[in-house]
């Protein structure tokens, strides 16, 4: 993993969206987020320019009952 987030960085990111992470869960969240970001970096390296040619969000339409 190239990036290792600190607990403080996780707190700050969570705080940006008014999310409070209990201290007991903070290390677990830090590890999972660090792993996710490292995986995303790997995917971006492998796909390179193809990433720019793909829609960032797949077209998903909510199912609404009328």
C-alpha cells in the first residue's frame, strides 16, 4: 500500500460530512479506507487513460412505484 491514512486524517474526512466515528471503530475504518484507496490506485494504474473514457457512475435508475 502506498498510502497509509492516519486516524486523524480519517476523523477529518468523516468530519467533512458531519460523520462521527466512535473511537472503538476508528482503527477498523482507517484500515478499510486505506485498503480501498490503495485498490483504487492500482485499478487506475492498470486502466490508465481508459478511466477517462468511462462514465464515473453507471446509469442506475431508482425503482419507483407510481
